[in-house]
C-alpha cells in the first residue's frame, strides 16, 4: 500500500497513529519481523492424531501463528474458515490473513472481527484499493446484502467466507449464510507474505529501506480449526464443515490446522499441502506464542 493516501486501510504507523477507514490499533514496539523463513524451522512430519482436542488462546497483545508463504495459498477464489470465541474487541482482531507484502505492499485478503464484535473481510487490489465487506465502506465496489454479523458473544462460533470466480463473496456464521456481496474487488496476487492466524501484517506510510510490515490486529480470544481452500465451497459444504469439521480429503484443501498438538512450537497442516507453521514470532519459544488450551 504505497504511497500514503486517504483510502489506505486502517492500521497503524510504527508509532501507533491512527490510519483511515476505521479504528487504529497500536502495534508492539521492537517487533520481530515475520516474512523471512527462519533457518531453524524444520517441522518434520506431523505426528499421528491421538484423539486429544486442543486449541489456541491468543492474548490480543502480540500472539500469533505464522505459516511461511507457499504458492498453494489461494488468492482470488478461496474459502477460509475457523472456530472462534471472544468478547467484542477494542479494535480489529484478525482471525486468518494474507496480510501486506513487504515488497508490493499489497495484502490479498484478511478475515477479522471489528470493534463491536462484527465479522468483516478486507480485500486489496494490486492498485492498492482496499475493499471492506459486507459494509462496503472503504473503496466502494459491488453490492452487498447482510444480516446479523455479530460473532463476539463469548461462545464458540464457526465463521467462513467464500469468494468465487464470479467475484461473489459469501459470509457464513454457524453454517448459515449471513451476507452476500456481488461484484467484489479482485485481491492482489502480488503477495508473498506469511499467512497469519490471530494477527495480520501492515502499516500505513512508507517503510524504511529494508523495512518489514509489522504484525498488527492481534486477536484477543480463542481460535480452533483454521482452514483454507482454493475454491469456493458450496453452502452445503460449509454446513458440513460447521457440523462435523474439515474433511482432510476435500478437494482443493490448501491448509488445515486442527491445533491438536497441545505442546511444542510447530502447528502442523493436516492438508496434503504440508503448510506447517509455528507459534509466535519465531520457531523457538517466545513471548508471542499463543497458549495451548484443552
């Protein structure tokens, strides 16, 4: 997203100033950058499932999960889903995101909860236009109809969005369609940023030479079963995911992190793509590690 302009998306400067198009949130100082694969990351093969159930608790301060970029990440046609539990956040709280790239300054898509507890998605085109749905209150593009998008009531909610080749974006909450947007903006393909869970990446204003997009929009709550596909799932498929969970044999599944490890740093991808990630800012233990919760 360069140069600075009024239509840029709502995030913060490194010093915490408020951006446009909504609330601003302050990122941590001295942030560790996230878009270079640490040489120490060697996840190996996923361990066998034990039947134990875990998920991750995020502190809303700096916790995140990072999945190194891979060409299998979907861009313009996709489905993303997760189970979440939180109370209304004070600012935006990212669930799963392909945030801003350090070189192109483009994000692709990010699913988040707004202050007040309402579900929203942001897309960014390669020309740096930002589209915020279903309110369509950033750069207007397309037409939306929506119902109740409130998801931050302190109970477990299943959330999902799909975008098809016809540019239709559909929101589901607990398996039920709650919003539909036709003629949406096209997400940028010019993005090699890490996928993030519990945060996204970005900054308004130019980066210094060699600068990195900082992590922001930290999620204050619990996340389980984040997943993504490189196709738009049907309503019946979303209902099945809500009711019985992700089918690891489902076509075009590009990432499924059931978060059942319960220990260690590695977050294993159970899809055929093996897009494994890790807790925190680094494969080693650090302060940005979300907590394992049974």
